[in-house]
């Protein structure tokens, strides 16, 4: 067993490499929080504030990373409205290469040891039948709260970029990139869309430091008064010619104006110009969360895969 290690930027690049290899053969087996873009986004925005509560284990075959586990342990999260949220359970992000599926038992044993006797959750892919059986054998059960009408399970959506309609913004609005608008505007756009949030200027600096970030693929919509009304980041996986939207958000005062829809279409044109032929975006899949799903469906996305939320109650 390797010693306990914190997740580093170098680890994330190795994990992204595994995500690329799984995407190339079995994209339906890429787990939640284990995609090329999610890895960069999650590490970048949180490592400065939450990184000391992250533990990881890496498994190699020769020089190739073939499995990893990233445990998010209990911590306090400080949000932009001054509130503090206590996270009392553990969550595991992980990925196992399909050719090394048997390593899942080692991943589970490591997670149980790292988290200890507290509530543990995990989001394996619903298509990964072998992994689901192994999680069940280790005492993990379907999480009923996550699977309810307003539950928190996610689905990954996809579309190709062969035929993308042209975006239309309301009069006076315009597209910007983070390179053009600057860091302050990019941070404020996220704060306005997601408040209350733990995101800060330091979070954005971490995102910018990830190898996958490109300011020219970080899109904003500027309102006539200068407010950055909507924003998204695209993460380009050049090896698979695919790009991923994460996150996507709109200021509450500018919703239901078609801004996000136009931004997604504009982003897909930029992604295609950058070499992408395929696009993905994740959203909540439960019936009680139709807004984002409806938005993505309206611009041509359809479900590719979904996760199967599991939980293990402490004894």
C-alpha cells in the first residue's frame, strides 16, 4: 500500500491521460468527476481551499496509470455569503481502465480505509455492471435520496459538431472571452451565477494554472451595462477531438433570455474551430431538475451515460 498522498497538479494530468484512453474506447465508462474537463475544473477551483482534505491513490501497469481514487474527506466549506457548510461524509471520485477492471476491489478497500467509519458515497457509471457488483459486495447500496425526483445523480450528454446552428443574442449583448474580459470579470460572472459559492479569485487562479485551461475557450456574455451575464469554460481534449462544457451558469437577473443557449452554440463553433468534432456536457438527471437538461437538449445534446449513486452507512 502506498503512503497517503494529497492530489497534485501532476496527478491530475495523469488522471486526464487515463480519461482520454477510456474515452477513446468506452466513453460510457468515464465516471462522474473523472472526465478530462471535470478533473481540471474540480482540482483547479478547490485545491487551495480543500486540498488538505483530499487523499489519492494511484495504480500503475508499467508506466501507465490504470486506476486511481480521489477521496474527499470531511471539511468545512466557506461560501461567498459568509456561511460555513460542514461536510461530514466522504465522497470518492475514481476511474479504473476497463482492461484492469479487477483493480476495483483495491480501490474500494483503499477508500474504506482512507475514509474510516463515516458515511461514504460514490458514483460509479450505471453501464459498469462489473464495478456495481463489486461495490455491492463491499456493502454499498443504492442511495435512495440521490435517486429521488429531486435527487443529485448526473447524466453525461453528447452531440457531434457537424451541424451547429448560429447563435443569436438579444440586442446590445455580446460574446467575450476570459482573455479579453480579464480575471475579475470571469470570477464575478461565476459568483453571480452560482451564489452562494465557495469560488474565489484564488479558485480561478487555480483553474488557470491547470494544463487544460484556455482563456480563449472560456466564454462570457456581456450585457449592455457591462455585467457578465453568462459564462462557461470549455475543456478541449485534443487526443479525442472532443470538448466539454464545465461549468455553465447565468446571472439570475438575466435568465430566460436565451443567453445560455446562444453561448453554448457560440462555444460549439469555437470548439469546432479549435479542432473538436464532438461535445459533452453533464447535468442533473432527476425529473425535478429539468432546466439544464432542457437547455442542453435544445441545442442538440442527448444522454450518453449516467451514474448510479451508492452509499455505505457507518456501522
